[in-house]
């Protein structure tokens, strides 16, 4: 990705995450939005050659997604699918964070 494309991606991701929130019952959209935000942090962290802050921000977004999922009024099958997505993404972010820390501090 070019530098301009990465900057555009960051702006769009921020605008989506800071956009207006719908009122009413939580149908899982907040959880899916937070998962998408975490995926964006993972991609950006990788594109920036292991940017530790991005991986940490992705993990924080997943923590909020987990809490949102618990509060959401969704069917159990959908809850299980989203929980698996959160767990898989959490593993990817944690692995990337650990690799970046080792690379940054020189432990290969």
C-alpha cells in the first residue's frame, strides 16, 4: 500500500468508529464495528512493519467488542460466531504484538 492509501484507510476507519451510534436495543452492530476496527488496527500495524501501538489498540477494541457481545441481544448461534471471530483476531493481534516486541528489542 502506498503512504496515501494507508492515511486514507486510517481516516476512514476513525470516522467509522467515531460515527453516530444508533439508539435502541443492541443487535450486535457495535460488536461487529469494534471487530472491524480491530481488524483495521491489525492490517495497519502489519503495513507499518510491526507498529506496536496499532496491535495494542486492536486488542483494546477487542476487549470492548467482547463486552459489547455479552450485552448484545443476539441469538446464541450468532454470539458463538462473533466470539470465535474475536478469539481468532485476538490470537493474531497478540502474536503480531509479541513478534514486534521481540524484533524491536532485538530478540530474534
